C-alpha cells in the first residue's frame, strides 16, 4: 500500500495542457469522486492533501474546504496552509485545526510568496510545528529553498520535507541537507530527470525519501514509473512509498 504525502485539493487555473509549459501534467482527480476512486485504483492507504485555494490567496476558505473534503474518506488527511504574508491569520488557522483528527501537518510554498523560508515571517510556523511535532511540507524549486532548509534544520527539531528537491538541481539540493537528519526528500517533478531517484538515495539514504505524486497535477502510476528505473530493493521501495511516512507522520495503522 502507498502513502501519498503530496496531493492537491482543488483545481489549478491551467486545466488544459499548454505546449512547452504544462504539457508534462496529466491533471488527475479534478473531482473528489474521482480522487477517492483513484485511491482504490492506486492502492493508497493514506493521502495527505493541501488546498489550491489557500495557496493562491483564500487561505481560510481553502482550509475549510480541504478539511471538509478530508472527512469524505478515512484515508484522507489535510495540511494546514501557512501564508507568510498573513502571519496572524495563519496562526489562527493553525490553532483552529490543531486538534482536528484530520490535521497531519503544515504546507507552504516560499517561492509563490517570494519570501525565503529563513525569513523571520516563517519563524512562527517553525516554532509551532516544533512544539506540536507536526511536519512541514515545503515546496522547494529554487536552490535558495534548500539553502534555507540547511540553515534552519539544526535549529528546529521538526521534520521538514523537501518537495521537488529543487527540480534539476536535485543533487546540489540534497547534498546541502545530507547531514540534516530531520530533513526528508520528496522528489516528484513534472519533468523527468533520469537517475534522480538513485542519486538522491545514494546521498541521503532510503530512510529519508518519501513518495508524493503531486496528485491533482500528475497521476501516481506515472510518478511510480520514475522509481522503477532506480532498481529499488524491496526494503528501499517499502520505506519510500510507505514506511518512512508512517514513521514521520506517526501513522499506526
């Protein structure tokens, strides 16, 4: 069974492929009915969703809808979105969902907000995530995101998950955090980089890699095919698609 730690609740604006820009996406799961049906098809035991609406500015509304949607199936759990341009609102949102049974962690995207992860506006997130022991799923595209993670990880005893691993600069990115044992890597990208999975494993080890499909933009079978070329051992595959997430997110079942 698969634990998908990176999925999207809601539609992105670009719902049709644009040649040379978004043609790498296949846009699965545009309705919750489809989304839940694909959990069965893909043999997913747990799926963690974050709000597209929250990302593009309607944080409160987005969190409401995502937690509502997470309640539609026992396999779904939700991230609270943190917006560094709205610190007080973000903290109120965090407190609102703190004891919600579907609350799995925090999601944020520094690149979208044009605020680096080690900017002071992210410190409140780091503090409450550390206090509550809730992982942070961090969208990492520019190499500056990995550099910030490397600086912050020794200061905050909380799991941080590097999503996308800075795209084509993945080797540099994971090398920056290889000694940061609370930093994990989720290597999904819309573009295929041959050898990416095995290179990441060689640098940080299979105990620090997790599976995410970027679902809503891409399908799980497509992303899993990029894992196949790495010739994973059974132990590596189990750890990456389920075991590590089970341990880091405290999943017992």
